[in-house]
């Protein structure tokens, strides 16, 4: 890896060859790499995607027949690069593969699997790279969705935060798959994966009742700490031109705000939709409403969000010496569980030892109802 030199967005032929050799060795489980080596290899893969995609594909295809190589690839690359690799390896089917897998995982995250969103994301990518289509194969959505559901059922016990809540026996797994597939058929229309049914008040009422019953079981989230920023959001969204008089100017701007809240949490602009449940609630978007797969966060938006976080730290006197990165990691990137009750949403936030500092926070976040929100959010944190 040390022999690979970054040269902007291009690689010379020797550098390309060295990068491919380093990647192949890494995927084969070669010598352990340092953090700096891994960062360089990550940059090299991104450069290969632009400079030598054909040889990169030739390197990856045989390697990704091994489960260990897929695991190492997922450890190496962020989701934005995994998406580009999927496009490289399955150009005809990559979009519908991701849409189907995201839809199944979204339903899985709303069920009682007890698998955290980050672990679901890992399982999704593991499935996608293990089921790359053969060149002559024809797309079959029903078969793909069933295989995805079966894969999640088979692996959910190992990944579950609460293994006792995950399907264990063959009968449990079959019931889990059956439930997911039934939910998928009901919700497939909303993600554009099935032919829409004729509208009807009775069908809509039934779907709403089923969805509410599903959500009452709870949704595991990994960004619960963003509720701390709730009092600051009207000012942030107004500054960015997203709202006027407490109302989002357009549905597109509301959807953009959903991703901006995630950037506030972890600097990500491409979080899968099933990881944005709390963001949607805080932005007044129906949880089953759709948002873009990703956004490119502008410099102005980054500056505004950074300013908001610094302002929160300064106002919370006990944290004055905390960095923005430390604040994100310690407070914003928290596990939690959302539940929908008759009186609104309830969020239980995972406790940590230093939560005693919440006693000295100079603003309230226990009950949140911003002007554009559909329902009140009750927060149980310390």
C-alpha cells in the first residue's frame, strides 16, 4: 500500500496495478494494514472507479465469491463507494436491487427484529454483493425480495442487539419471512416496486391501521441524540431558506432537511431511508414518505450546521471545551427506540455514564412540537 501515491483523481498505470494488487491482497486476508494504509487503499479504490473501472471489476468479481472478502470490503469502504461498486458490477440491475433491498430493510427495521440500523445496513450490503446477477440472468423482483428477506431472517439472530427477540428456529424464520413479504406487498407501491392498486378509502384506512400497529412495536434508531438540537432547528432551517413563517417552502426542501439533520449527527448525506425515521418526524414528514437516496451538502449548509453545533456547545457551559466531533460522538450518535402511541411519538434514548451532564443543559427537549411537525414527540432521556 505504501507504494501507491495519490495523484489527484487519476492513477498512472503502475499506480493502478499497485492499487489493484493491494486491494486483492487485502480482500484475500493478507497482512494487517495500519489506519493510514487503509485510508490510502480507500482513496485508491475511489480513484480506480474513475481511472480503471474495468480492471477493478475484474479484481472484485472473483474475490467477492468469498464471504470473508465481502466482510473486508464492507469494513474498508463507506456506503457511497459501495453504491458505486454495485453500479460497476451490476450496471443493469443496481438501482432496483438497492430499492428492493432498502424497502425490505426498511420494513425489517420497523418490525421486532431487535437488529440495529447499522447492522441492518451491513446485512443489506452483504446480501447485495453475495447476490450479484450473472450476465445472462433476468431480473425477477419477487425472487430477489424473497431471497433478501430469507437472508435477513437467517442472519438476524447473530446481528440482533437482543438475540432473544430475533428469529431462531426454522419455523420462526419462515414466519418472519412471511410477515416481511406480506408487508412488502402492502408497502411496495409507496417505493415504486409494484403496480399501484386503485385508490380506495377502505384500502387506505386498512393500510394506515396496519402501519400504526406495526410502528407501535418500536423502531430502533442510531441517531436519537439529534433531539438536543430541536430548539435550534427553526433558526437553522430559516437561515438555509428551507422554511418561511414556520412552514417548509416545498416538499423537496422538507425532504432535504431530513438529510441535513443526519449530516448534523454524523456528517453523512447518503444515509439509507430506514435510518431516517426520527429525522422525518422532526421535519414533519410521514415516515413512509420518500426522500432522495442522497444529497450533496453545500458548503453553506455545512457552515451553518457547524455553527449550530458550536453554538450548542458554547451555550451548554459544562461542554465548552468539547470539540464538535466529540459532541457528535458523545451525544448525537445515540441508540434509541421510537414508539407510536395514541398521544404521539415516544423516544427512549440509550443512557450513558456522562448523561449526568444533561442536568445542566440550559434548554428543554423533553417535549418537542415544532411548527411543521405532524405529531408531538416525547423524549425519555435521563
